[in-house]
C-alpha cells in the first residue's frame, strides 16, 4: 500500500510529490500521458512561488534557466512600474516556460524518491475507513492511504467524487500556439501595437529558436474544446483582427483556452483531496494559474504528511480547504475583473482607463501587485499580532538566511529571546533556532512548514498552546532543541 497516490503529473502534482517525500512518505504519481505535452501555457513564476522554491532549496536550479523581470503589467495588462519596497527578498517575476518548470519539479520529485508512472490513467476509485482503491484503465488496482487529484480542469478524480464545480462556462475563447512566421519584426511590432489598442488578447512574442507564441481571439467557443484548432483557423483569425496572418507556418503545438471560471465546492472528500486546476479554473489573466496550484501543494503537503504520520492535530487536514478555498475564490474574482477590463466595449474600456489612473497612486499599484503575486495572502489564525497568518519574507540572520532553515519542511521557532523558549516534546517536528538576527521587532515567531506565522510572542505557555494546535500532542524525549542549522544545544 502506498501512503499517497497523486493523480496528475503536472507542476502541482510534482510539487506535492516532492513535499510528501520530504517527510518520507511512499508516493506514486500517475500521469495518463506517456510524455509531457511540450505546450507552454504559463510563462513565469510570481513572487510567492519563487519564495516557495527558495524555502525548499530549489530556486537556484530555476534561476539558472529563467530570466528575472522587474516589471508591472500583470493586472489586466496595465503597465506600471514595479512598486518600491515590496515585502519580499524576491521582487521580480521569473520568466520560465511551463515545460521547464514541470521538468525541474519532476526531476526533484524523482530525486526525492517519488515513483512516477507515465501512461497510467485513472478509471475509478473507491474509499473506505482504511484507504483508497484506485482502478486504472488497464484494470490494475492500486491501494493507498490517501489520494490527491492534481489532474487538471477536467479532473477525473473530481468527477468520480461527484464534487460540484460551480461557476461560469466559457463565453469567449482564445487561440494560443507556438509556430514560425515570415513577417519582418518591424511589421510584427507595428501591427501588434495597432491591434492591441482595442484588442488585448492579441500578440506574437518570440520564444527562441525562430518560434513565436501567437495569441488571437477565436471566432467563437468551440463545441469540442478538447480538439485543438487548426493552423488555418489561426490564419483566419489573424487576418480578421490584424489584416495579415504574418505568414505563420510550421506549428509546434496549437491549443485554445476559454474564460470559464469554476471553483470546487470542497477540496476534501474523506481520504481524497483536490489541488491545482482540479480544484479551480479561471482565465490566465495575470498569470496566476500555475502559481496557485504550486501554492496549493505547498499548503497541503506537510498537512497530509502529518496525517499519514499520525501526529496531525484535529482539523489540520481540513484546514487545507479552509485556507486555500478562499484564496482561490479571490483569484477567480480578480481574473473575472481583469477579463472584463480586457474587452473592447466602451464601458469596460472607460473603467480600464480610470483604473490605470488610480494605479498611479503607489498604494493602489502595490495592492494589485501584491494580490496577483500572492504576497498579501493571510490565513485566518484568529486574533493576534499583525504577522499572524502571514508568510515571512526571507531575511538575513546571524547564521545565514531564514529560508535556508526551512529546507527540510519542518516547523521553525525563531527565538530572539536568547533561548528562554523551548519546543521540548515537538523536537521531531519543529526546529528551534536561537538567533538575534532578523528584521522584526518581536521576541520570537513560530513558523509552520509552509513559512506562515503560527505564533508571535515570548510566553512559553502560549507557545505550547500554539505548538499543540499546529503540531499535535507533545511526545516524551530528551530535552534537546536545535539552535542552529546543523547544531544542537542541550537544555
């Protein structure tokens, strides 16, 4: 029996597999495709996803293959300067194709010990008090303690569970593909600038090796949205909107996407959970989809591991839905707003112009950038310090960087009291670092494995209450706390 079966080998599934392997779980990833599609829908990673990778020691391999962009334009394409002093050590967008992101995460999952089975399609599932049975299309049956559906917007897992997926169907559709073209760069730039004055879902940008990523509105919403468009369909729509087809030819891949916006009614049904596009779909405006899925996996991984390992406090696994469902709802709303602002009708264009003026105010620009990049996400942990529920940016400590202390996926007590606090009884789940560095005017902070602040203060009794809430019942053992990365101090 596996500990966890992950259905879907995209970025969300691979990120989750890596997180679960941090805690030693026996994980298998089932992917119906025999090879990656090679399609690059997402083009970059936002601040919070970059932080997530840094917190697990993965960022350097992504930086080697990506490009940093300190630029605005992520809310409805309204270009404004990146706000100064964003609350992060990574104030940039990392331009990196989805194909590369998926490959790097798959390599990490495999290196960590996850089993990845391609060409395996889920056909059925059932669950009981002890686990989940997954039936594959070839008749094979696999057994696991839990199963997570990371299998995209048309999720088989979600449908088999009968989980509602309310929202709005696609009303407009956009063609997207990667291909070569013969038009001169000067013509391409001039035509694109002219067309985008009224139609924002249009463009052709170079992706390297003589290829261009071409985007243009479709004529309507296709009856069968699983069928890719033809090259002739691209040519026809380019001529309609631009008066030229730019001589497009030799496509590498062609696809279509709509503006359907839906959110699963629940993220957990017994021993089966949903993450990524299986739990939520929305238009790609703002480039938030892949990022939202990675952050789902980051929230879920340590909680599911705690459940399997037997130390999860009551309600911890259910907090995955309680925390991530509202985040997804907010993303759906901001993409709805952005899609409205991207339409060519006079009313939305007037509102877009007004918003562009408002974004000249630093506070407005910052608010929208923090929303799209997920920097402003705060989970509801109840009343308390202003840091409670927020993630912390990376900072320099006396013994290195904060995020370096989170690579193992454990909780962390960052103690600036000189060592007056203790995590005795939780040493197997929480590291204790005594360090006077940092940039916060607080005596100590307790971080969950996902870097969100679970407690702020200096009272030991209060700390023990919070440790119990997030890390379960204390266990007996030696009174030894980790005081720095790689070291211990006996108390």
